[in-house]
C-alpha cells in the first residue's frame, strides 16, 4: 500500500492507494515542523483514522511545509517512521509537491499561495532555484496570513470603509483585545490571521479591499517571482486555497509583469497521486 500526503500549515490531505488501485481519503491537521512537535504529531496520528492502516502501509511519500531544512525533514521522517513502522518513508518539501503536481515533467515557475507562500523554478525533475520562504513574520507575501494581517492592520487602523468595518465586526464578533490576544498570546497565530482572508475575498469588490489584495500579490512578484532566471519566458503555475479563490486578481497582477499563469490548482493531492502512479 502506498500512502501519499500533502501537508500545509493548516491541514494534511492523505491518499492511500492499494494493490488494486483503489484510493482512500484521510485528513489530519497540518504537520509543519515549525509549528508542531513530534509528540503532537504522533498524538494526532494515533487519534486519526490512519491508525487502522498504519502497519499495512509499505511506502509513504510525505510532502510538508517547513521541510526546507535537513533537520526538519529528518525530524519529521523519524516521527512518521515511528508511526508507519513497516513503511519506507520519504519526506520532501511541499514546494516539490507543488512542482510535481502542476508541471509533472515540464519546466516552469511554481508558486504556493495558501496559509503561507513559497515559490520555485523547476526544471522538470528538480527545483533549481528557490527564493526561500521566511514565514508569516518575515515573508509569506501574498499568502492568506499576509492578506489577513494586512486587512486586520487596516481594520484596527480605521482605514476601511464604514460598511466593511461594520460587516466585519458583526460577522467576526471580535474585539480589538480578542484580536491582539489571538495574535500575540495564542498558538498558531498564522492560521488565525489567515482565517480573515475569506472575509476579504467575500468583499473583493470593495475598491479598498481589491487594491490591498492586488498590492500584496504585486509584492509577491517583486520579492519572489521576478527574481527567477528568465521568469517572463516560463509559465507560472499556482497552487493553494488563496491562489484558487483569488486567481482573477492574481492573473490581473501577473499581466502587469508579463507573466502567463497556466494552471491553478487548489489542492495538489490528486495530481500527486497521478504523478506517483504515472
């Protein structure tokens, strides 16, 4: 049995493929090693539906956010190997998952826009260039956390229209103290901030909101895409929830940089299954 997983900061999509080609679906929280330790990962796995098949799995292909360092990859590998004790485990960065899911064996520039953001230049086999993602505090331009943070700053700073401010206050029910507490004192503030990107999208027709989102995507181009070799002559592929719902805004920004967006996928897992079964 082959188990393929795509793990972001928020959730992990799993697909189990048995000897007859049948596919089973599983979900857990995200296993980004920057935000969750081995003990909590094992606890989540033990309390998930995966416990019913963990000894039957013979091979695991696990792609995860936060696995750009050898240390993080090894720690996650050891944890998964403890749970899937009879399997050969391979851990790779989610950027490689995005490249394989969108490009397969073709060359292109690939971008992830979800809770966080990342990008790379892919030659059809390997990632040849990568502008390193620096997380929601130092980077992640154009991500859900970045859009959410920008929106919250504008909201708390009184920079939005009265209609938007009223709608957000009524929908969220959050006070300023609630927002500050969740941002500075509670666990996983990146997910909290990213959660506001849905409200932003629902109000994308508001001129201030649209301009704000377009500016975040433009910054993503400036800080990431434009730094790749010959980026204007490579197709750009997008993956992630933010890329998917905001694709019209993103494509409009891409046109200004003379970049062609070819493929937009919300979740890579189904394409990864095709890649590995190829």
